[in-house]
């Protein structure tokens, strides 16, 4: 299943992302290798440092600015990919609580790790 967060921003699992049409740019947040997109090798329940946050924010912003469809994906589409969507939403002006509610309203199974959320609170996004 693919969840639409914004007009050009989507979430799904790593496996489903590999099957998306070519008009999607894919950012995979997983330790598992992939044949598609850009991968950030990160486990769940690991705080995100400024480098990870910056890579997510800049990659998603660039692709969306170029008019591309963007899919954020992780293994289960529960924590990391929703958290990446939150990073992007915060980078365009939402606060953390607003971004979290926004993502959960569009993806009811989203349950970002408290460790990731706490690390986002500590950063100036």
C-alpha cells in the first residue's frame, strides 16, 4: 500500500518502492540493500543525527522542487519513512507535533519511534 502525504510525497515499504513506476524518486531508509533509489542505511530505534536529517531534508526538497514524485520507504512503512516525511514537513514550516498529526492522519499505521522523534526535537529543522 502507498500512502499519499502531499501531492508529490508518498510513503510505502521498501519492497513496494522497488516496484514503483519510473516517474518516482525513491529514498530508502533501511540497512537492507535495494535496487532502486537512494538509500540511507539506518536502523529503527536509532537517533537521527544532523547528517541523516540534512540528507533526508535536502534530497526530498530537491526532488519535489524539480517536480518529481517522491516516495519515502522503509522495511515496514511504520517508523522510519513516516519520520522522514515529518522531517520534510518540519523543513517547510510545520512544527513537530503538527507534522506528526499530519502524517498520522494520512497513514493511520504510522508510529514513529520515540527515539527518532526525540532526536528530531533536539535539532533545528
